[in-house]
């Protein structure tokens, strides 16, 4: 494997799996990925699975991430979970700004920026999701939308903090639809994001930034997607729910 940046293969389980389903998954998944140490492997389960998962993965090569968090440490925010609470469980990575958070729960770029800043100030790693809708792509607005999301998302950050972020480019029209973006579309968007980050924070920093692709990644397409220059990993929903399927994605070059 000759990737410039250490690959990250992350599973976003969304609102799937009970505790017992999670334990059953791990009992098979850990064996399937045992000994792999040249890439980061990460699972983001729902909140009720987080604590137990941290215990079960202790000492393994698989890390745990949260799917979301609020930006305050504590307070009257019914239904929310804070960076302090995640850190208390031993979790220091969090997905921020997923398109389902943006579209179903109406999170805007300003709130997402507050979450990113909060994560950085707590020395947590945000996986910052961006991506255009089908309507925006068809109207030729993809680059404008990505630029806007990147600019607002990274607002107020110091340059040195930018490589602590992982960006996930997930075209909304490719999420959960079975429609993957073409290899050209993926490489073009990733290059665009890297160039924009280069303009904002400098080329050296942009070269260190990991950019994941997400949207209907599966064992059958992951190898080609991972072969693209500016793709450093994948954020996987549906195809991460079965251990065999996600293990094949983790071992992308063997497909
Ligand atoms: P999908 O989801 O792999 O099911 O398209 C990706 C995501 O939402 O992160």
C-alpha cells in the first residue's frame, strides 16, 4: 500500500444495532481485522453502545468514535451529549456535520463550526462531513457549496489545528442510495477541497489533511476509490453493518 497519508476506514452505524448486536459484530469483526496496523480502523456506533464498545476494543487495533456531540461541556441541553462526556468514556473522535444531521436535524454551518472548534479545544478529532445535494450538483454549484462549507466549518481555527481534522466528502445524493460518485467526480472534489484548505491554511498543511470519501462505499468499489490520489479513506454506512463486508472494506487493496 503506497498511500501518502495513513488511511482511515470508518464505519458510521447511524441508528442501527443494539448492545447484543454490537457484541456479536465485534466477536467476528476483530478476528477479521486482527494484526492490521498500517491504517486506522474506526467504528462509530450509537450512544448506547459507546461505553461497552470502548471496553471491548481496549487494546485492539479498532478505535471508537461518536456520531455527534454538542459543543458545550454541560448545561440545560436536553437530549445532547458533550465533549467532556465523550472524553470521560475515552472517546476522542467525533463525526460532525453529517448530512443527516444537516438535513433531518437542521444543523447549519455555524453550529457545525462551533462543534468543530469545541472538539479542537478539547483535543478531540472531528470527522467533518461536507457534500453537495443533487440539486446543487445539477445546478453546477458543487465547488461553491464545498468552498462555503469548508470556509465556514474551519472558521476561527488556527492553521496548526487544521490537520487534526479529518474531512469526509459525502455527496448527499450518494448516501444510502447505492449511487456512488464516479471516480472522476470523487478525485475532482477531493482535489478541490485540498486546494481550498491549501489556500486557507497553506499547502503543507493541506498535504497532511486526510480526506475520506463517503456515499455507497462497498467492497466492490472501495479498491478503485482508495486508489485515487486525494482519497485517504472512507466513511461507510450501510456496508459497515455486516462485519465481513466492513472487514473487506478495511482490507481494500485485497478486493
Ligand atoms: P452509506 O452512508 O455508505 O450508507 O451511503 C455513508 C454515510 O452516511 O456516512
